[in-house]
């Protein structure tokens, strides 16, 4: 038996070693638990709480209900679908446990998908078990946006499935169709797969034009996955077709005013540095390797067709992303509401797929044509893995000094505040200053401020009356709120876009200028402030008490609206 185990280890060592690396990469989540440092932006400050609130709301299958905890009634269609697997993770497990399970799923699906994609379709003629496994490991170590789930991490697996169906047609094993069915439930249609499936549709048309052969199974696969997404996103479909109750605040988006110079600069920045939601870390190793591989191929008088097309895709993705913010696009955005409310620039989320496909293809060329460089190829994979390993959340955010999961939400501290107020949390409304509103939401408080991707436009207008004096003092914040405005925050002109202040901060709010009467008319009762408001009496506020404890990095100043 030991000999059998040993032979299996030797046979699959190229998969076992990356698997061990991924387990080490994930270990901080399992060892530290809620004391792990994780991403704040579009994560702790938003999505985690959205899933938690929905899981606890009793509105999971509602079409027209509202969530009373947020803005006096956040429409149900502003939250994820009941068919979203992430929601069910938060129903079955505590928030941090659900988060860790999702991280684990992302890493191993990303590894398996990229390995199968390269091994089965693009590196079939490369006599190496380590090259596709190494590139797959690099891809799996990427700092994927957590709430995207398989939206990016699952793209290689999805592409592998589609290319297999395209090739085998009727002979495709059933498991591939099962994967097409499952992937949509743990990924986003509007984030990546809308563009991905559109691209596959273009590929199908090109096949039809070139071969004059109607590939019915390939088309059926595209249609099948699209149908599953539309079924899963029934709330989105319902809101588009039947929502007559409220106009979403997205209708007033006014984004994209760059001149051609600004567009070019954005293109270069995105091509070389990517985007915060799809970091690639390709500038140091991958880009030079790709350029060298193209030169080697041309020297060998071969045309690296797949590599060139992958790089063309990378260029076009960055170009379209930059062009989306060109002032000339305002003409289309003002004429067609969909162009204004939906961010078609999100196509850049396909970048990780094409960049790491390019990396694998480039290393394959070097491996094939430069035999003495095979050791260098392995070293390049190791170096790229090392770069990416350091982007792990605990390692990265601990160095940056951001809070841990437990510190960010500071449950024990807010329990003290809840006990001090002494009323049921549903009987009063609060807003936060110098804090993300989701912190209070996580701890059960009903907030008038929030961060959500969609909410009624009239509410944005109401809330603006409260903060308009502060916005007028800071043109950057005013433009940020008026042209986008998904963060309904109690902005402070002197603080800018900084929304988390700990008790280590020595800053104070010397002159806060808000419309307290408008806040009171919206139902506001208390203000939770991370910084002392020195002119609170002028604002018709009563200072109640200060709250802090050893477990929390926060100090909360509690003010009551008279």
C-alpha cells in the first residue's frame, strides 16, 4: 500500500506541490480566524454585510420587499439573488466562515481551471507537467476580489469547458454540461460572464464564417449558460422589466469626462497596472517574458498566433476601459439609459484570464525553442509565485495596518452602545461619521447612511440635503457624490474620502456643517462618530458618552439629535 501511495505522489507531484502551496497561502484564515487582516474596500465596507443582512432578513425569496435596516427600506432587488451560492454560504455559516470557504473555493477552482485550460488546449505539445501547473498556481494566487467568487477565478475553467464542447460536440462528457450549470450560481453575470459569453458568441460566428459549419453544440452551450444566468438573476430581470415603484440612483450617474490625453493615460495605467478589482501583477515578469517569447518565435520563423491574439485582447480590454471614460462617450450615455447605468468598462475583468494565458503561452515558446532556458522558465514561475504569495490578505493588510475582521466590526464595543441606548434597534435610526455605515449595520443598527450599488434616487436627494453644506466646501467630494453617489456617507469636507478613524487618531472635527433638521426629518436619532465633533451644540446635538474597550481599535462618540 505504501508503494502505491508513493507512486501516486510521484505521478501527481506537479499537482500536489501547488496544492500544498495553496493550503499554506490559505492557512492564516484557518489559524487566525476573525483576527485575520482582510480587504476593506468593497469587502468589509460593503459586500460582507450585504450578504449577512440578506441572510438574516427573511426576505430571501421576496420580489418587492424592503430591508428596513437600511435607509428606511432598501429595495430587495438591490441585494443578491436568492439563487446566489454566496448567500447560502452566509445562511449556513457565520460571516467569516463563509468568507473563508469562498476563498478556498476560488483558489482551487482557479488552479484546476487554468491547469486544464493550458494542458488540454494551449500547451498540449509542450512536454512538461510543471509548466501548466506552475502557471495555474500563479493564477490561483491572484488577489481575486472576494465577492466576485468565480467571476474571475472561474473563467479558465469555463473557457476549458466551452473549448471542449466546441471541439467534441456530441461526444462531450456530461460532466462538462454539469459544470456549465453550476458555475453561474457562484459567479456574476454582469461583472464578467456577460462579456465572456459575448466573446464566445463572436468566436462561434467566426467559426461559422471560416468553416461554413454550424456548430450547434457550441451555440447550445453558450445559450444554456446564458439562460442559467438569467434564471439566477431573476431579480435583475424583474427590476428591469417591471420596476415602476422607484427610479434607481444609477439613472443620475454622470461618469466619464476625460479628454483624449486623460484617456491615453488611463489606458497606459490600466495596461501596466490593471485595476483594483482585478490585480494581475504582470509588469515585472509576465510582460517582459511575453515580449521575449514573441521575439524568439519570430526569430524561429514561427508566428505565435495564440499569444498574439491573447495580447491583442489585453490591449483592447485596456483601450475599451479607458475609452469608456472619454467625454465623447457622454453622447451615447445621455441618449441611452443602459449605457449610463451599466458600466461596460467592466470588460477589463477579463484581464487576468488573458494575461495568465499569455504567460503560459510565452513560457511554452521559451520551453520549446530554448532548451537551456528550461530551468529559467521554472525560476520565472517561482518568482512570479513569490510576488503573488505576498499579496495574500493577512500578509498585505497587516503590513498596511488595516484592521482585522474582528477589529473592523468591533462587535463587543457596539454591544455596549446598544445597551447604553437601551431601546430595540428597530426603534431608532443612526448615521456614522468617520466610520463606514456597514459597521453599524453589521451590529444590528438601523442606518440612514449606507453603501449600496442601487437604491431609490429620491432617497439620494433627501440625503444630500443633510450633507450639502459639507459637500459645498469640498468640490472633490461634491463631484464624487453627485456624479456617482453610491456611498451615502456623512461626509466631512476636511476628511475627504477617509472613512475609518481609530482611537489612535488625534484629529477632531472642529466645525461640522450639516443640516440637522433634514436628518431629523428622515428619522435620525443618533450619530456615531469616530472623532469628536467640537461644535455639536451648534448642530443641536447632545453629547451622550464615549465608548471604547481594549478589543476594539475604535473610540465612538455618541451624539443624540435633540
